[in-house]
């Protein structure tokens, strides 16, 4: 064997077996063959690609499963004979990277470690990482460059997903316009994103803003002094007690004004439960805070306006009820006179009718105000509508007779069907619709109340008239307050708020109202309620009886003290008491005199006005209740303060009864009967 052949064989052995010359010389052919087979198994099992480049002969040798996975068998690899041939399989953008890495390794002795894309046999590319070492010959010149390639496509795919995720998060953060911060316990570092400072009007970077100072202290220095303790306390609670860190505070901006920041954060714990880091975000909520402030100012303004409206309505109610008290009071007193002729009695009835209508107008306006302010409360329960309709028919019968309107209701098969409603407000709704159906009907017309069920869960009540109907052009104006659809100048009485109240009440009861009308033929209003399977425990049959004159049922004299400063109201009570010989009246026209007479006159009952000069009725009542000489005397309020909160306050204050003006003589007599019996 020639020397050159022997030298070539030794290189092959050394290349495959990584043996020293001494080991090669001492190994038998069988041992060498066994080692060659073993290393081939290793090459194949590692799924890596092994290569060696003989720089002197420019020969390139490939081995390993990696090349097979790329689709190159031995025949295909044999075509690539030189190192330059390999570059044809490298992505064009990566050739320069490989060449520079080889140059730096050979010249500057830098590690040969390069990542690039290599072409598969099908033309696609995969990512690979190559690592290698160079070996010198006897002349100290680099003779071989040997190394390994392995597939890192999956790693690059993961890196790409992470890069996409990071980019996505950066876009989200940029879109949210929030600032980001992070604190690390190990090195006590605190980093703010530049956006944190930009919120305050600074254009400098975080490092420029803090300039080596404690970042948290710099942040505290810009925080509103009133917010620093609260911020520190919440931060400590989050770290030590794991409470949420979510706080709104003020920061001084570059222009000296304060901006509102919403800070949120979350701490990360180690296995021992210790805080190792904390990260969070800052959001500029200045515009939101300013909007909240505007809303609060608008809310306060609306509340002031609502209070002013309530005060105005209360005042107007009082001012209207005071003169109405004289009208209604004197008119009712004529019921106790027997010397009036028929014409005079008719005149008195007209006065009472007009007074009652005026009182209804006042109550309608107050009802509307209470509904709009949300102060009207309802008691929803199972209600028998047939019973309520029957009561309403009895109440409107006299009105129907004046216009010769026939009222009819078919109660059959509906007498035991219940709905979910407030019985008092249901009666108010039905009375309003039935009264309108009579008032706006033609002479000799008809009013019909019908029941039917559109489905198994609802009941509808229809109020149908044979009036002139409602023009289509007026349909949109039906539920406008104080709009009487052109009837303002007619003879029919009304305020224009009845339908508004009716619709609001229906909505509060969970029902609906609608209508259908034809000009010249009539109108039908439909009320839809939710059916109730439950029945009320007590369902007595109410029957309407005409209001009769009440009689005072006392058999011995009783003394009455009336504390009132209005002369006309005093005259009403004087004439009332003069009609009953068992009543002896004493009047006090101001509060202090009333207290004096309560002690000296020793009355059996005190009738007390609320709006008194110097001391109001509630203060008078308090003095009476704390004085041993008067604490047992029952006190009845008679006041023009008739708002619901006035009545409720009166009951809580300790009045035996709270009567409102205009005075109801029958109610006063019934109260005196209860007190003096």
C-alpha cells in the first residue's frame, strides 16, 4: 500500500471514529468495522446532519439523518462535492451571513455558530443551526472544518409566535394609550414606560425623567399630596394582604395642572408566597373624571330643579287649597241647613261640583309630579278586575245619566280571573278612561267595558265609546301633558293630564295602554295586564252608596280648641261647631296663644293648622306632647300641606289624624266621633 493511500485511509478512520493515531494503529479491522457501524447508528439516531469540509482539497462530506429529512439521499448529496456547492442550497438572503461567520471563525477564531435557511428537495426552506470547529494540519494551517447541523424549524416557529404575540401586545398597549410599569424585588428596580410620562405632558424618556433617582419617589413627588397616603396604603394592602390594587389618583402635569390617573396592578409570588415582582398599567382618566363632574353638576342641577318644582307644587297646592277650603267648607255646611229651597240646593250642588273638579285638577297635577319624580309607590298584588270595574261603573253612573249614556259590562266567565296590579291605581285608571268615554260621547250614546285574553298569560280590558273619535292627525299628541287635543275651549271639563297619568300608571304596574279610533264612530282604549294565577285572600264585594251627611254621635259636651290664623278657615270651623250644641269652640289665632289656651281651656281635642306664624304646627305639637298638662290631649292636623310627604310626616309626628284642606266635613265628623265616643 502506498504512503498516500495509507494516509487517506487514516483520515477516513479518524473522521468517522474520532480516534487518536495510536488507537487506530492498535485497533483490529473487526474493531474498526464495529466502531464504524456504531457511529453510523449514532449519526442516524441523532437526526442531525454531520459534515466536514476539507479546505485543502475543497471536498465536502455529508452524513446523518438530517440530510435525509431534507429529501437528499446519498446520490443527491454526492453531487454537492465542494464547499461552494453548498451555497446553492442556502437561502440567498443567508449566504452572506454564513460566509462572514466562516471568515470570523478562521481569521478571528470566533465560534462557528450560525442560523440560516436551507432548501429542501421540494423547494421549501427550513431553519437550521450549524456549529463547527476547525482543525489544523502539521503545518499549523487550518485543514478541516467539521461540524453538525440540526433542524430548528419548530424553535423558529415558536419564536415567531412569541414575536407576533409581543407585537400584538405592543399594538394593544399602544392602542389603549396606557402606560406600563414594573417593579422587581430582587434589584429594587422600578421601570415606567415612556407613555406614563407622556400622560403628564413630558416628552423625555423614563431614564431622563428620573436621572438615577428613585423612580417611585419621583412619582410620589408628582402625586397630589392628598392622594399619597391612600396610594401607599393600597399598595401595602395589595402586597401584604393580597387585596386588589385599583386606585384613582391625581398627578401634577408639566403645565402644573393635575391629571387623573387610574392605576391597576398585580403582584407575582414565588413558591413561598413572597412577592417577587409587580406589574401594572396607568390610564389617563382625566376626561372621564371631567365628564363625571359635569354629570354630577347636571344631576345636582336637576335635583335642585326637581326640589324647586316640588316646592313650587307644594306651595301652589297649599295656596289653592286654602281658598278652596272656604268654598268647599261653607258649601258642605249647607247640608245641615233645612231652610233652603230647591233652587238654592241646586246652586250649592253646582258650587260643590265646581270645587270638586278644581280639587281633582290639583290632585292630577300632583299625581303627575309624583310619577315623574319617582315618588309614587304602588302595591302590586293579585286583583279581581271585574270587581274594580263594577265599583267604577257605580261611581260614573250619575255622570252617564246626565248625558243619557248607556253603560254595559259583560262580567260572564271573567268574574274569577285575576290580574297583577295595584287595586287603587287600577281604579284610578279605569275611572279616568270611563269618565272620558262619557264626557266625550254623544248624547244617548253607549259605553261598553269588555274583557278578553289575547293569550294564556295576559288579560285585556277595553273601554269602548260611541263618541266622535280621535282624528289621525292627533294620535301622536294623545299622551302629551296638558294637551286636550283642541277641547280646551269647549264645555267639557278636563286638565289634559289624565291620559298621561294613566299611561304612566300602566307602565308602573307592568302593563300597557293603546287605543284604536275612527272618526264619527268612537274610540276604544285597551289596557293589557299580566294575568295572576294567585288569588287575593280577602275579596269582599264593594258596593257604592251615595255620600250621605255624617252625624255627630256624642251625647255630652266636648271642648274643641282650634289653632288657626286664617280668618275664612276660622269662620268655617265656627259655623261647623255652631251646628252642634255639644261642641264648645275656642279659637287661638297664633301658636303661643294656642299653647296657653291648651293649658287653661283644657280642651278635649285640638284642631291644629300647620302653617302658623312664628312656630309651625309640628313645633306646637312637640310642645304639647312634652307638657304634662297637655300631653294626653289628642291633636288633629287640618292643613293645606297635602303632599304625600306632608301627610307621612304628620303621621310620624304623632297627630291623631292628619286631615287636608279643603276640609271634608264628613271626615272631620268621623274623626271627632272616634275621639269623643
